[in-house]
C-alpha cells in the first residue's frame, strides 16, 4: 500500500533574502551570482512560499544582465555606447538585489526591470 505525503509550504523570508543577496557573489567570485541562487531555487522551490516565483525572477535577471553585458561589448566601438551600458549593468546588478532583498523581507514582490523572461 502506497502512502502519499503532502508537505506544506512554509514561509522563510530569511532564505528569500539570502537568495536575493547571493547575487552579489558575482562581485566576489565572478560567477557565483548565478550559480548559488540557481542551486537555492532548485532545491527549495517546492518547500518555501514565493521561492519559485522569486527564484525564477532572480535567474531571469542574472541571465539578462549577462546578456546585456555581452551585447554592450560590441557597442563600445559604436560611439562608446557600450561603456554606458556596462556601467548601467554594473549599477543595476549591485543595487537591485539589495533593494529586492529588502522587499522580500517585507513580503513584497521583487522588481527586476530590464529583465528578459527566459523561465
């Protein structure tokens, strides 16, 4: 006889905040800002309320920022527009995770603009 267990989702605002702030690892390791939130999201998306949506938003944001940085490299040769784009990507990649970590601790929806929805 098979038993089916239903696990109830729980609220864990601290893990949501850590997931948002883990994007800042890009500035320390160079690549951790995508990998660490991805691992947290994949392992906890079924256990924590709002983790699935916010994790998808974080991954979409990280992939978009990488894409914007890659696109801006050839734009450097076109009137220097790529330098402005790289500066904007650097500022947004630093500020938005902090802002959204605060929003997650207040149980508000994260706001990531300039994001392409891949997931």
